[in-house]
């Protein structure tokens, strides 16, 4: 199958770049499955597993504008940016769109939309979703059992919706050191260490060395990449029952809580989860190849039946 992916970002991402990293992972996954991939992206993009076609940013808003950049033998056009579907054209293949964010109430419906989790799809009146996946090779799997004295980690935007204040207060009350990695500089004291925005090898090392990752989301996350980054590193996760997190976190690899008090209590034993269980769950459900297999299932369903297939949920906690 010849798949054309469209992203209005420069790839690979500089910095964290969640959606951009997912697109690159999908390119690699599709290529690993033997599919041919053309990537429509901004100038300067370089992804070895795909043929890159440079497209000006203003051309990504409409399928008709993208038509001249799509190879004539393409089977699917898969956009990771909202694209206005144009009238059927002989040289434009069927359009699939992944929605990477929560849409505002009353937003127009996107044609052939794929969401990031069962909860994300349900909140938008759909049952079509594919879980994000990442390449396990980008993470350090630390096989050693976690120790009570290791540091806890919060990784993400330092915004109230991400719940970083729960991580700070919870770790303090639980008596654990906390490393905070994010893109905004706050003032922390005591057992909280702020290390700024991290990526690449530094991020992988922090994830592997941490006793656990705090993900006390205060909003309905469409997915939550940091959770599977932790699992790929062999590190358990403390999360809330918001958004997609109950679909990602099982009792073997973390804990789901409703209150700060529950998180503080769960933090006392979170490190007893086996690193092998965390890695195994991520490898079975959330790799770039698993994600690519699910998207290929969506592509084939659209080509064969004219509509996308329902998503296949992971076992909820």
C-alpha cells in the first residue's frame, strides 16, 4: 500500500512535539510493515523511511490544495492536520484525518476522523480511534526493580490542567524527591528539583531512572504520550481517572486515583510494579508497529467498505 501522510510541521520535531513524534513513529511503523510512505511536510523535514515532499504551510488547509503534491499511485491520504475535504478528484485518494486534540463544542465534523482513544472518540460522538505508539528503541529499558529511595518524575507542560501541582504537593506529602521537567520555569524548593524542558537522551535517562512518573491529569487527555514513554522505560505511572488514562494504566503497571489523598497513598507502593510488566504492556499495545497495523486496518476498511472501522480498546483498568 502507498500511504501519503500530511503534517504541517517540520519533522522530526525540535523539542517535545507530541503529534510530530507520533507522525514520525507512524512513518517508521508503516515502513516496517512493508508499505511505501510519502510524507507531505514543511521544508527542511527529513524522515529516512519516507519520501519527503515539501509543501508550503498555506497548502495544508484544503485537500484540493494538497492534490498537486499527492503521487498519482497513492492509496490513502492521511492528514495529521485539519483538512477541508475537496470535491472528489481522480488523482486524490480517500482522506483520513487523525484528530490530535479536543475539539470545541459545535466544531464542524471532520470527514473520516480518527481519534486517539476510546474516551476521546466517545466524547466526540464516534467509535473510531487508534492508540498512539512510539518506537521502543528510543527509550532505555531499566530492568532493575525500582527502589523506594529513587526520585519521582513529572514530565510535561507545567500547566494546571496537567496537574503538576498535584505531583509537587503529593510527592512532598509522600516524602519522595521529585524531579520536574517542563517548559516553564517555576520556583520550587526543598525536595523538588526543576530541570527544564528535556528531550532525547536526557529524557530517556530520567524516565528509566525514576521510581515512578506522576501523571495527575486534571483534564480529559486525548491520549497522554508520557504514560507510554514511562512504560517503555519500565517505569510505573500514577494517574487520574481522566480522559484516556484508564485505557492505558492497569494495576500491574500503575495506579489510578480520584483524589490527592489516594495518590499519596498509592505513591507508597507504586515502585513495587515490575519493570518487565510495564515494558511488556507497552510493547503489546503502544509501539509504532502496533499503531501502524491499526491504521492499516482503518485504511483497508475505508477502501473496502467506504467507512472506517471501530477502534479496538485496550483492557481498561
